[in-house]
C-alpha cells in the first residue's frame, strides 16, 4: 500500500498494472480476483475519448499479466478501456490528472 497523501500532492499520476489496482483501492474503489486470468497479448477496447488514448484505434493488442482486477472505480473516475475478461482495463479522473491502465505499454507486445 501507499500513503493516500500521494494523491493529495496535486501531481499527475499514472498507475500501471498493480498501480491501477492500488490507486483504485486507496481512493475508494474495489479490487477482486478475476474469474479468468489475463496473461499475454490481449485485445483491449478503448471506450472513451481519453486524453491518454487520443489518436489511438478503438481496438488494440496489449500485454496483460494479472489475476486481480478493478471491480469498481473510485468516485470521479470514468472507465476508458475494457477487455473480454476485465471490464476496467483503464480508468481516469481528468480533473485530478489521475490515470490507470491494467496493461503494460512499455513492452513490444502492445501495438499502439
């Protein structure tokens, strides 16, 4: 866990994989064990005109590696991506400049 005070500093935050889950928990969302584990290349649907996904195609292949998933976002967040096994692959709160993604954008398996 991290201190909730990190989210009160007024700085942008990007949570990747466990960081998405941690941000959700600390800010009042819920995380649960998924029914199906996602590991490897996974089809991801971008759901909204998110700042961090601007200009990307609606469908992407991303690298996933998780068993747990965000079940409910914290207040003020909107869902910006999903997959067949994970309803919240990405979330954001633009007002606070907080973003979270379940996949790993830093690897070659992620297309865009």
